[in-house]
């Protein structure tokens, strides 16, 4: 097979990008286009499916096949497409409201089925397109147009939710960290099955600086816990912090206070560890894990299962014949 | 065993209507189906009407737990399962109580006497035993102690415990087989095939079947009452007995094959549409992909995804599910992708009557979407017709790049009738040709370039180099398909979508009017009322009064000649199992002063109801 050389520009559509100036979505779009150009995916085989919301405008800005569907339903549309066409590379893009509120059901079922789709959730912890209501990932107490006295809704922890839905791949990255985003996209693409990627995305109009603990110069080094498979989990400006298991939970300690062997070594195939790590942070106001929490290729994908059953049915019964089928209950002849 | 009656010469009837009724655990649907198959093998024409509780197992012995199966067999082409049964098989007091009112005067009742004891009588609300209080005096009663005779019949077969009485439905079936001179062989073959792995159960069922037959042959109670129905003189051809959900499923497979595309069926289990999912999931060797979705919305959304990917996509549901699919159906309309939405109508609104027939979703199919969103509607009018209706829906969807609503209902779905099979190799050719080349001035692909005749846009599927494009729910600019808020463009696109659908009227068969006598009164119907309207019309004509009949396959758009036909009659009657839905469309579209005959009482029309109304109008 010949590999086609693409540039980022090959994945840019001719449509004017219309997000607010300064929106984190621009950076994510650039990261995705950069990733696509180098991914080896043949352009006509890539499809971007979205629901509704600011993030859901994404397919219009990609020069691939795409569909801007309806609110919340992108994982279901993508499931049908990937099941019908396992030869394609199907990507889903949406925001936290799209994926976790109106489309929560489709998200969890796509993840448990392990359909070969890659889900990118741009989490800005706010409703942007409808101009600033609290979202299912907004923190308790958040004052918005629809919660003037502060939100009383307890938010989802997106990583815990995805893992609870049996996601075989769950990872988190940051809009502004292009290099890390591209790495995570590469890993998601290489993963066999559904991949859930949460991308913290700054909404500079309705929820500016929601992720300042991870992006601000002062705090970011002490709050970003980059996970790497097979490596002890240490972080901080001078790697002075570490994560250990204590009382059945992942716990942050001073690295100096524990024996080197007590420090948790990240194993992305270990579901229990992944879930424990997902509990380290809830809202990203302090130390927060970034990177691949879970990646497990051992579970068969849904679309492979469908194809295998079709092949088996054809092998055992032969290609279907409609004339025989309609006579299969027995016939009689009237002369 | 011989299939002829040895010592009693049967009296020949032209038709008989039999209703099997018992507790939902008594196997009445099975007994009814076996009787039907034996009659079909015998060459009778037939039509069936199963009726069962929505609850899986309502309390045994109670009125809500009664399940029944009605079959009409005849020596001529009959159309319905009949109005009033001639024979009622009542396996317990509740079955008798809830079905007796339907039995014709002087009809026959076959009673399982041992079920008529104090506790069962009380559960059914009987204060005295109807077998002894004289309340059945106007009927011919055949009493059989089915339980002890069943126990006796199976004692050497090796079954034990609860399995012993399980086969008592076979006793009833055997008795009915004797009464109506049905052959036992088809049932015995069926039992052997069904219970091949449990020879003792097969032996018990066969022994009980024969015991029932022999009970009829030998008892004084039934002697000289044997009757038979001769084979019907149906048009020549090859026949099978088919129920509507099966034939609809097969029609989807056939229609997809005609397009050359693989079939994708997305569905969420719902009564009474689930059997379509079950049937299609058995035929993966036809390349059929079935997707049992997490909900109704996912079922249609996944189907839209599959349609975008170039599959012939279908989603199937019943009333409440159609409501959930509404928003996604608008997306399919806006993106102009082919999609079939099957709605097996049931009693509504809300959960309504899930196992009962009704035609009350027509206006929802017509208008149940936000915005200006007309879509083609095709309706199946009988169990066998569902096959052709499915193929027609697929033809329209693929040719015009549009979602199509395919309406069935509980009567069509669960009823059965003989079906004269299409010839081998007679499948039409609807071959779909995907776009392969760019169509824009700069070598790009523009998804809303339209065919000048059909107004269909081109179907370009992912994986095709150079045709990358984006579609979606936002209004699209004509030709280019780019997002457009231009007011004139929205008017144009709205008009174009409506025109595309309206134009299909020129590509469907004009209505065929059945009017041999030059009538002044027209009966017009749609869907599952076809057989009963035909029967009523025939009765009126037999009484010497002319009446015309039109039955609609296409509800939107209507056939091009419909207005002219309606205006050529002085009186128009519209019978519907709803409170007046087609009639509203006809009055609005054609300004005809049509009269409605409407019913929503969980039952199909009786022939007499329509017949009486026609006579009144003439």
C-alpha cells in the first residue's frame, strides 16, 4: 500500500472557522489536523461526526467526510456508520453537554459496545452555544444565567464515567498542549475499539480560566500529573510529588516521604488502577491526571463481531436467496 | 391415522370461524397456529386474528390473562378472520366469560370441564357454574374432561410433573381436528421437529393430540357433528401462509437486494414490531446487519449513520418509538438520505394498548416532525401485502433520496393469510449508483446538486476519493451544501424538499377503482382494513347494491388521480380504526364531503359494521 503524504492544510476545509476569537477549539482543530496529516489515515476514509454545540461545528472545518447531526446523537450515528463500514476511521466530536447530558445514554453504550469509534469530548464545563448555562461537568456552586444562586447539580467525573461504562480507552489532555494532544490522538487511533478522549477546552467567553490550575504559569507544573505506562507516577516542579495506593485509594504524597517501591507504577491495562487515578481529581482545580488512564486492546470490537457473524452465517448457510427464503415455511400449489 | 372420518360422513360448510381461548399459559396461540397450518395444507383459504394480553403472564385463571386465537377457514377466498366465531374452545371459565358474547347464536362451545371448579369460577367472576345453571342453553356444548384424559394419554410417555398437563392444548387441537376433518400429519410432523431433542415431550404431545381426536371420534357427545370445509379455489400459483411481520422483514431483505445495497436494521425492542428485528437477525447470510440499539433514538441515529455509509438503512418501531425518532427523522430529511422507518401501529396514545390494532398514527406519520417536513408514506394492507409495501418503500427511498414511513399495524403484523408467492427471479431492479466523480466547477463534490427529474441529490459515500463533503441538520445552501442562513435559500430549499416528495405522485400507480357496477358510493380505506372492507363491499354487492372501493397504498403523496376519482362519486365513506385521520387529509386536500366510520375499541372492524354503514349511505 502506498502512503500518501499529507500536510495539515490537506485537512482544512474551505469554510471560515467561526468560533469566538481565543476559543480553545482553534488549538484542538489544529492538533487534530496535524495528527490526521501524519496518521497514515487515507483522507477519504476519515469521517467526523458531531452532535450540536460549539464543538460540534468541527466537521465543517475538516475537509474529510462529515456529518453535523443532532444534539447528543453523534455516538449513535457513528456507531451505525462504523458498524456498516468497518473500513472507515470514524471520529466523534462534541462538548460536555452534548456527550454527557443529552447524549449520555449513547456515549455509555458506544463505550461498552467497544465500537471502533474515537470520541473527542471538548470539556469546557459550560454550555457555550446557548450562551452560558451550567453543564453536567460544571462545579457545584457555579453561578450562571440558569443558576443565579449557584448550581446545585453535582458534576460528572468524565474519566470515572467512561471507565464505569467499560471504556477500553480513556485519556485526558489539554487544548493548549498541542504536543500532548497529538500523542493522545495517535494512541486513540492505534487502539482497537472505542476510545474516549476528554480534552479540557477553555471557553474564554462563558467560562474563562476554568482550567487555570493546569494552564497558568504559576501552578501548572505542580498540578499536571502526566501518566506514562510502565513509569512511576511522579509530578511537580521538581518531581517532588508521587502517587501511592493508601487505604484502597490513589493518594498524593511527598515523594520523599515514601519508599521508592511504594510509588504507583502506571499500568494502563489495569482497570482498577485507572479508576483509582480518575478519582484523584474531580474538578481540575488541583493536581489532575493527564494522559492515558486506560488502554486495553484485549476486548473484541463490536464491528469486528458483526462482521464475523456475517461471515460465519455466509460460510454455514451460503449467500441468502430471497426466492428460497419466502418459500422456507413450506408451500402448496393451487392449480 | 387416516385423515378421513371413518364412521361419520362430514357435513360440508363453506366456511367456519373458530376461536381458541384459554389462559395465556395454556398454549392457545400454538394450538391456533397448528390448526391454521393444517388447514392451509388442506387447501383452505384462511385468515387469523391472534389476541393476547400485554402482560407476559397475567395471573392464571383471570380475565386479563385470557389469550385467544381466531381463525376463519373457507372453501373460497376469504378476507378476514371473521366477525362472530362459530366455535369457541374455552379452556377455563375466564376464557368462556370473556369470549362468549362474540359467539354466534347456536354456536358450538368446546369446554375443558375440569377447569370449571370453584376457584376458577370465582377468579372469572362467575357466581354459579355456567355448565349447570342453564346459561349456555342457546349453544351446543361439547364437554371434555381434558385434564384427566391428557394425564391418561401421557402416562407411558415418560413426562412428569408440570410437563404432564402442558400438552392439554394438543387435546383441544386434536378434538378440533376431528370435528373439522383436519389431517393430523402436519401437526405430528411439526411436533417431532419442534421437540426433536426431547422425545418424551414429543411423544406426550402426539399422544394427547391423538387422544383428543379419538375422543371426538368415539364419544356420544360429538357423534354426527363432524363437519368439514373443502379446499378453496384460490387463483393458481404457489402459496405459503405468512404473517405480516415476517413478510415485511422479507420485503426489506428483497428490497435491499433490489438496490444492490446491504441492509442495515436498527431497532429497539417494542411490541408489536420486535418480530421484524428477530426475523432479520436470523438472516445475516443475506448481508443483513441488525443493530439492537440502546433506545429508539439510537436505533434511528445509527441507521442514519449506516445510510451515510451507503447501506440501505431501516429502523423499525411502534407508535411510542416513532415519537422518539421524530427529531432524527428530520435530520434524515434535511440530509436527504434514504431511510425506511417502519411503524407497526398499535393502540395509543402513550403506552396505550400495545397488543391491539389501531390505525391512529397516520397524522403523526404525516405531520409528526418540527418544521416543514413532508415525507412519503406507504402503508401495508394485509399480512402478505407487507412484502410488496416494504419493497415499494425502498424503491421510493433509494430513488428519491428521502426517508419513507412504512406503516403496518398490529392486525397486519400478527395476522396471517395465504400468500401467492411471486415468481422466482422476479425481483425488480432498483440498482443504486453512488456518485463517483466530483460535480463542482472547481473539481469539488457538491452534495446538493439535484437530478433534474427526481430532484434527488447524489449519494456519495465515505471512502470515495475526491468526494469528501459535509452534511448536517443546519439549512444547506442549494447546490454547494454549505451552511446557509440566507432567507431566500431557506424558502427555496423548503419548497424543493416539499416538491421532491409531491412529485413522487407521478411515479406511483394511479388508484385502481374497484367498481364493476357503476356505483355512486365509494368506500376508501388504507392499511389493515383492506380485507374487511372488501368483504363488506362484496356483501353489499351480493345484495344487489352497487358500491365502489379504493384502497390506498400511498398516503403521501396521494396518487395523481385520486382527486378526480373522489369527485366522481356522490358519496364517499372512509372507514378507519382511528377517530378520523385519512378523512381529514382527504377533506383538506380535495374538499370532498366524505363521511367517516371510526372505531378505536382494540378490535378490527367487523364486516357487518362496514356493511351496515354502506347500506345506510346508499
